[in-house]
C-alpha cells in the first residue's frame, strides 16, 4: 500500500460525491470519483484501488451490487464499503456474503467514512503474511476496541485512552515491562464482555439503569475474561479484566474482592477506567468537570481506590488532567458523533 491509500468513490449525486471526495482527500486518502456503476467498473479494470466505496441505489436501481461484484472479481484485495439509505438486515447480510467489508447508513458523515476506511485498511493488514507479531497484536487490539465501541459508540476511544493512562500509571509505580504489556491488553479489552450481554439496548439508554439492568451489566467483567479462552499467557489479562470493577474496600463487583486480593494491575485499571468514564459523555450522564473528578479520586483514596495508585495518579492529573478531561470529546468529534445527542 502506498503512503496515501487509494479509494474509488462511487455515487450518482454530484454534491455528495464532491463533498465526500474532498474530505477523504483531506483525511489522507487519494480519491478517484465515479458517478455511475459503469464508470466505476471501467476504472476498476484499469486502476488498482485499496478501497472501493459505493452507493447502493443508482437512479432507483440497486446497481451498487454490480460495483461490488466487479470489485470482488477484478480487485479481490480491495476493501469494499457500501453506502445505503435503506439499510435492512437481509440486504446487509447479502452484501457481506458478496464480499463487502461493511456498510454505512446514508447520509454518510465524511469524517466517519474516512475513519471507517482507515480502520478497515488497517484491519485488512492482518492478512499479510510478513506482518511482525507486535504489529499483529496492535491490529487485533484495535479490532477488539472497535468491536466494543460499535456496541456503544459513545465509548469511542475509551479503550485506547484507558490503555494510555494504565501504561503511565504502571510505569510510575515501577511495574515490570511484561506486566505493563498485559495490563495494556486488559485495558483495551476490559469491556469486551459487554458485547455478549443478552440485551444491549440499555448500554445506550437515557437515564439510570434499573436494578435488573445493573445486575445484567455486572456480568461483563467475567464474561469478557471468559471469552479470552485458557491460554496461560493470557491468565493475568483475564484476571485484570475480571477485576476492573472491584473496589479497594470490597464493595465492588463481581466478587467483592478487597485490598491486595485485587491484583495491582487490576487496581490500576480501576482508576484509569473510572477517569475516562467520567471524562466521557454517556447516554446517561454529562462530562464531569476536572475539579469534581479530582475530588472523587481524593475521597476514594483507600475506599474505592488503592491509596498507592491514587498517590501516583493525582500528580499526573495535576499535570495533564485539564487536557485529558477534554480528550473523549475530541475523539467523539473526530469520529463524527455529535456530543449533544
Ligand atoms: Fe466495565
């Protein structure tokens, strides 16, 4: 792949095509425009693309499938994304079976589309035979994070930010490199169990959870840990994921562990995860101001949180807190999601 990935963009609405094309160019993608499936197929015969993004319905006919079929036939390595104004499950499943990577509902936010293409291209690299193992782990990690964020889009970037705070805290507390690496994996995947909850609707509902919903949500740490299998190298990662909602004083969940019965990485993740959650607007709450967040950590020292972790954390908040508290908003905006929704 060249430094600027190449994208064939197909849509019969000239304004949409121009707008999407301009933004994709601005977002680092070399874009070629086609205003009909026939134009697109002609281009697919002559130029190689990394990605093909096509409308589904042209002038009332579902000719996007022609573009999809031609792309699969002529350029099997290209990522294909469909844009559709009439998404229904059957059509989506049929498109996936025909080789589309994914589909977006119209109107498509150009910034979301650009992020979507970059992500699909990054994930596609998993298929490379000569990929270094460390790069493979990075890609798989972001795939896990994106899966969780798809279930609850308002958590966009939560995994990678939590990972960063965990790494900084662990370094400051002197954890050895191997343990920091495992903690970082746990930080990315800590909410993975959420995607296996029976009912996902209340993750994004407005207002507080009912008792029954809260009980159901409490299953996610153990569910997530279980889904990581049995490999001994992941034993500590599983443990930390299972522990991320435990509290120092034994009032957390799922096992009401207390003090040193919670692993040190688990105690670090608990602090980092709470910070980023408070800094994030969720469907049920607004962002907390930094002063209130600091107060929560000060008051939670020795009750909710490990005092040693808090002693390492407060100076970091003093130095970086004002910037970090705004980061989730910036990430949401970059993902094209309105923070007012
Ligand atoms: Fe969680």
